[in-house]
């Protein structure tokens, strides 16, 4: 695509909408490491004391965007819009004062995650009767809302726009516990329930790799949609790396997906990152992002960073009793 290689090209003035929780935090850290001038716009409710050296504009994207008036930036990164009204209002507010807009979407934006995905795969559409102004409790409209946000951001800004669709974001300060479960579970040792086949791909993206690449796209005003996830990591490699990093004697017990479904083992959160139906989320083509400069750190760095700076949260992961019961049933079949 003719994009510059990963690396700083010049100091830029970067506005980050959000910026103090997880991905936004990694974007800010990467930008500061490269000597950029960063401004944050948020409500000041999450980690308000983080980044004391940067300018902080207070406001609410649901209504009060006045602090963005009369300013100018080279680029804007939007990490936190979930409904199209938010995305459009924010993009319109900086349309005449910024040179590039980058919106963080999701692989959930695709209509059919049961098949391999690339940037040309059909996008999700809102079902009849589903709201477009809030997320449903069962998240059934999440993907469609992200698609509407993508379009609203691009239309509202009207200039060079990048749409980044990450897979599962993992690493330091991960608040979800989905990846975090595995290093902590392997560290406890013993028999570990693992989803077969061992050589199947499992995709995710280290938040630090994603943050650095987002800054790179912003520096160079790169346009277009991009999927963002790692590649060439198998379940076996993941668990072996967790064992090596933690010095664990854990023994993976590889159990067929059909048996896991029979045992009513839940996908995604109960057995974190495992998918029986939406397997395209682990079969995503990221060649376009790699061509645009996305790189991946060694897997052991992601595992170490997770152990050092993330706890098992959000109720992710099997309870020990259930894990033992499923393993016993598998052995007794």
C-alpha cells in the first residue's frame, strides 16, 4: 500500500479521546515515548491522575464537547465510542481542526464470524427493532453499532480516516481477564483443560503492539480499514509459553470441542478465548495491517506483561471444580 515503515516520522500533536484505561493508555504511552505532544479529552473519571505531564480537556462526548473548540491537532484517536451519535459528534467537533481521524472498531463488526475474515468480509447490520443509541445487555447489537460508528466517524470527519478492527486486546492493565486467565491458570500447575486441536490458531493482540501501531498510522495519516490481531500462534504455543515463563509443571489436557459443548463449557469467557462457533475470530487475515507496519512482540513478553500488570478479573475462566469434572469426564468417556 506504499505506507512508511513503522517508526516516528515527525513530532505530532495528538488528541486522544479517552486515554486512561486500557488501549487508550497504551496509545498515550507510545505517543509520549516517541516525543509527541498529547492532549486527552475525557470525563476525568478513570485514572484521572495518570499522565500528569499531558494536557487534559474535560468534557462528555454525550453532550459537552466545548473544550475541543478553538484548538488544532495533527491527528485524533477515538478509542471509546460505542454508539454512532457519539462517534459522529466527536468527529464533527474536530473536522476542521485535525488532519487525520482514527476510530477503534472491532472484529465484531463483521456479519459472519464463523468464517475466515478479511477487510472485505460483509459487515454486521442492525436487526429490526434493535436500538442504535445504546448497547443491549446481551451485546447482540454490539457489532452493528460498531459498524454504524465507523460510518458516522468517517462521515462526520470528512477527511483522512483509518478504521482499526482489533481482535481480543490483551496484555498489561487488561481489565477483562480473558487472556489473563491462561498465564495465571498455567502458573497454578496440574492438569489444565485445553481446547483441542492443540495446533489450531488463537488470535489476539498485545495492547502495546496495537498502541504503537495506532500512533504510527496517526503519524503518517494512513487511511482505510484494518484488521488487527497477531498470527502464527497456536494454543499449544500459548500454553507452553505460559509454562516456560512461570516455571509451571502444568499438563494440558486437550479436549475435543464437541465434548466441551456436550459438557456445556461456555465459550469466550468460561473457557477464555475458546470459540466453537465464531471461529473466524481466530482465522483473521491481518496482512493488510502488517503491510502498514503492524509488528508483534515475542509471546513471552505478552505473558510476562500480563502477569506483572493484570489480574484475573471479570469472572473469566473455569472454576477449579468444574474444570476437574470436565477433565474426569473426558478421561472416562
